[in-house]
C-alpha cells in the first residue's frame, strides 16, 4: 500500500468519526482537534503495519498528513 492509498483509506474510514467527535466537542472547520487526529493517524498506520499492509520502513518514515494538524 502506498501512502496516498493509506491517506485515502484513512479519509474514508476514520475521518468521518473524527469529524463527528469534533462536532460533539465544539470544534469547527477552522478549529480541529489535532491531537485526536494525529493519534488516530498513528493508530491507523500501526494497525496497517501489524496487519502486513505496509512495511516497518513505511510505518517509521511516513509523516503525519497536514490535515491532522
């Protein structure tokens, strides 16, 4: 899996839940919960690595996407 594919998968599967949580906690479009987003990205890539979908090298070298804050 490439990083572009991982980002698309994250945006499709994880971000909707994050956006709902941000709305519940009073965050808006210009004010995001960057800690929650970065933690979710880290957990997501960790699971990809543990499931053999990305390599350890990818896991260790991918930077957190800008939309995570």
